[in-house]
C-alpha cells in the first residue's frame, strides 16, 4: 500500500485549477493549480487532495496510486473466476427451469 496523506480539498473562488488527466474508473484526477501539481479524488460530495507540490514529487505519488488501482483490478478479476457471460444466461435459465418444473408436474403458482 502506498502511504498517501489525503486532505480535504478546499478551493477559493479565485483559485484556478486545471484538471488535465483522469485515471482509470475516474478514481483520481491529476490537477495543476498555481504552479503546483496535486492529485484529487472524490470523497462523497467533496474532494480530497494529496501530494501537492512539485511535478516530480506529485507524479511519483500519482504513479503509485495508478499502479495500486490496476493491481486492485487484477485481484478482483482473479477472484471472480469465470463468471463472465452470466448476465446473458439468466433469462434462458429461468425459462428452462419453469419448463422443467412443468415436466415434473409442479403447477405454476398464480
Ligand atoms: Zn479502474
């Protein structure tokens, strides 16, 4: 785990912030404000910021966050196994099981 310190992001009216990059799943946003770079992420209705500072320093944090996020995806995929295609199979299965119930002499409950 990357240790990143997130702080609530507060923006005053005068501040001009430019978001130039959005990470996978829009998990993080790469922003530039007043010559500084920072990372934003959504936290409920608010934003949090991290790694505000020089490009290189903020970028290192950004890259490790992205890597971590990608690792999360891989782990979740591994855990899922072969659940792909399940959504397309559901209606057919339901029809088939109703028919099977009728074959067995179980009346439709209506
Ligand atoms: Zn993602």
